[in-house]
């Protein structure tokens, strides 16, 4: 691959359904493309959206979901690392979280990014192309895009979610059964 890649994920909070995803650079144009996918994946009516503090979300959601989304930016504050040890990686310690209403009338008490952060962890665990510091990284955008599409389809239709006890697609009312891998591949 040439350069960096970012996986945008739209996750519905209660059903855990991955409603949209987008593989691209993390920039304004890619963010706008991702938000247009969210628009196509959602019905008219108000819903809350929580994002991190990436600035292009503000303008992309305001332009693409102006009539649907109440937007909250959730920004985590971490301490600065005072001691750097070259042989080890030590992430900074979490200090607090800030929630800012960006547009609409979001419910700040329910705003959060933890569900999609957990999905990111699951994605990296299952799709070794995304695991850091391995030889399994993708060298082709097309191959990575195909691997992600297969992962999200399997996640939504075939995998029983631990807390739901059904698949996300079943929880969303999209299907009434757990799909087999053979059914997924043939579809």
C-alpha cells in the first residue's frame, strides 16, 4: 500500500450493526464520502451521532446529515508522558472526557465512542491486515477493502454478538436467522 489508510465505521449503538464503513485517507474528502454512506444507510428522522474530535466530522455531518443528526464530539484527555523508555511502549494515562454538542440537540449523557472503539479492537483482532507491527499488513487497497467488506458482512450476519445473544442484523430486524458462512459467500 502507499501511505496510510483509515477505516471509518458507523455503528448503531443498541443493535451493534455496522451500518456503513469507508476505507480511505483520514481527511476532509474521505470524511464527506463516509457521511454520504451514512445518509444512504439511515432513514429520515433524528438520531444522535458521536464522533471523536476530528474537525472534518463537524462540517461533513452538518452538510450531509443536517436534517437527521444531533452531533456530539467526544474528546478524551490523556496525561502527558513524563518518562520515555525507548524499549517499551507506554500509552498516556486517561484523565477525563469532554463532550461538546456540535449540532442539533444531542443527549450528552448518552454520547460516547466506546462502542465503536470496541469494534475497532475487534476488527484489529480478527483482521490481521490491520494489526500493528506484523507481516500481515495489506499491500493492496483492493485486497484490504475486500477483507473489510467480508469482515463486516460476517460480523453483521453470521457472528452471534456476546451481549446481544443474536447477530447485529437480527437485532436490527434485517434477518430472522444466523447466516452460515456458505450463505454469506454465495450471496
